[in-house]
């Protein structure tokens, strides 16, 4: 996944996702429908029948895969394939564990299970690539496509129209704009001035009207909304607050008062519980499995040079609160003051054994203790030294937003080429853009992808010194 800066079109897409559309249920059900169909095909291919055991398996898959991740809509082929394979691998592992625990695996033909496990990712990839191309024609042929107009041909209105064109699952066709001016490079037709929108909507049976006028035009907006009361069109207001750089933008309410989230953590509600539960399970598993290795490294650190086994450094944690992060000591010094010099290639402070630990990232293993303590997460923005935070928060826009979540042992930046020394401002900006992209697009599947990519990066020893 690439790091991209928030823009009005992307935020408008998030608002559009909450709207009902004729293709929305199909889109949300795509993964469970395809996986159930491949299960039935695999069972039939080996002479079996879709019995009660298969039905239970299909229901479990439905619960695990509904709704299908929306991030796949805009994914490139390679990203889409990785997302599907990693997500389906989690489902298969969970099903196998459940089958082993309940002793029900013997109810299935092993050949059918293998064919289903291998065939489903290919079927999902084909479905996600083909359905967006076929759906608009199907909806138009069945008379289920809605016609929309946009009040405001400004940048926000044009980006909104672009996202409507790119998202066929919404089943919306933009007929054109209404605006008192004629901006350049408008893809849809200017149908007339704002004052003529209501008459046009009545005469042409417009289904949806998007109001993308700037909030500074409040009298004009109120006048337009009053005129539209005499139409049957659905009306959506897209305020120009969304031209700003937003994180996890969403609409909520406090009792009966609507509010708009401008900057929010992705880990609220159920997402927070899922994230914390996965961190606990993963960290306990790693610490248990690698306990002999941890003991051996501790002995090696102690023998390599005088000093403590663990290196403790103050970092910024969630919400900017200071935490203490553990690592195996790899240097002859333990800097944690107002000025902290980053490790560089051939750094004289690094011991020979420490260099090995840094190349293999084994020095990071004690941070799983931080995860159990709730100070860190397995995946998230890497924590920087307090001295570095105080420097870069003044130089890089939105730098501190990365602290809306717990820092991670690994992160999107580290698997996107920004691992290691950040000796230039551009490198640090690239890392921060990746961190913010992670906050905008978080999912458990994305966490798994980052973990798998981390293994490949560590084995490749990229930028580790």
C-alpha cells in the first residue's frame, strides 16, 4: 500500500460509502458469495454433496468475510492479490483451528478442502476485477441506476463526481453540475445556474442532489435547500471542511446533535477491542515461542560489552504521552537526552554482536513486553526518540497525528522503504506520510500484510544498521 495524502475526493468517497445503493449489498456480500460458490464447486468436483457440514462452513465464512473490505475497490492488481491472499489465509487458519478443536475436520474430503483453499483466492481476484466493469451495464439495463446532479462545479464537486464515476457499486450516474460560474476542465456538463436546479430536478426526475457549495455561501445554500423541498430527490451536503487533511473522517452524533470527526483514531469501539486482542495473542505467542532465543541474546549482550542488557529509551506513545520502550542494548552508550544521534552505517558505537542484532532486528524483541503492557502495538507507527519528536513536530505538517495510535514494533513505513536512518527531511516526510496512510486505511488484514512484509524485509536486511 502506498502512502497518499488525504484529499477531498477520498474523503467524499468515505461519505459515499455510507449511502445505500443498488450494488452495495452485492458488493458487501461478494467475498462470502464467491467463497461459498467455490466451496460448492470443490465438493461437487470430488463427488460430494453440499450437506449440513458444508452449510455450517459457509455460514462461518460469511461471518468472517462480510462485508468485503472496501479498500479493495481502489487497489492495484498486486495490492489486491496480496490483500485477498492474506485475508483468506486468516480465514483458512481460523477454520482449521476450529475444525481441529471441534474434531469436525473428518467430515470433509481433504481434497475438496485443499481445492477450496487454493481456488477461492483466484475466484475472489477475478470477481473483484470483473464485477466493477459489468455492474454499471447491469444496473442501467434493469433501470436501477440513479441519476444525480451536483450543486457546485468547484474542486470538491469535481472530485466528488470523479469518485462517483469510479465507484460503480453506488449505481449513480452524474448528469452534470449547477453553478453560477463555469470552471475550466469540467468533465460533466454545466446544466445551468444554482437558481435553476430545483426546476431541473422536478422536470427530469433527478434522484440524488449533492450540494458541494462552500460553507461561506450559507445564504445561497439555505435558499437552495428551501427550493428543493418541492422535489423528491435525496439531498446530500458535502461541506468544504473536507478539503482539509483529515484522519478517519466520519459523521457521528451526540444524542441528537450531528458532529463530524476531523481527526480520530481508527481504534474506537469494536476496532479497538479487535486490535488490542490481536496484540495480546500475538505478543504472548512470540514471547513464549522465542523465550530460549531471548535468554541466549541476553547472555550475548552481557558478554559483548559492559552495561545493562536492556536499553530503555523515552518515546512518545498514544496521545503523545511519554512511555519507556525496551530493546536489547546494541551500543556501548545508552543515549536518552535532549539530543539523540541516530545510528548510521558503520557506527562506532555499535558493538559487533549489536550489529548482528540490528541487522536481524532481534534487538526489537523485548518490545513485545511493551505490547503486553499496553504501551505499544505489534503494528503501528514506529516510536521516535522524544528529542526527535520535538524537532520534527515543528518541521513536518501533521507529524503529531501519528500519535493517535499506539506505536508499533513494525509499521507501514518500515515495509515501504523507509526503514532505518532518516538522515534527510524528505526521508522523514516519507515515513510520516506512510504512518498517516496507515491510520486512514487500518484493518486487521492490513496488519497481517505488514507483518508478512516485515519478515521479508528483515530477511533481506534492508536499511538495517
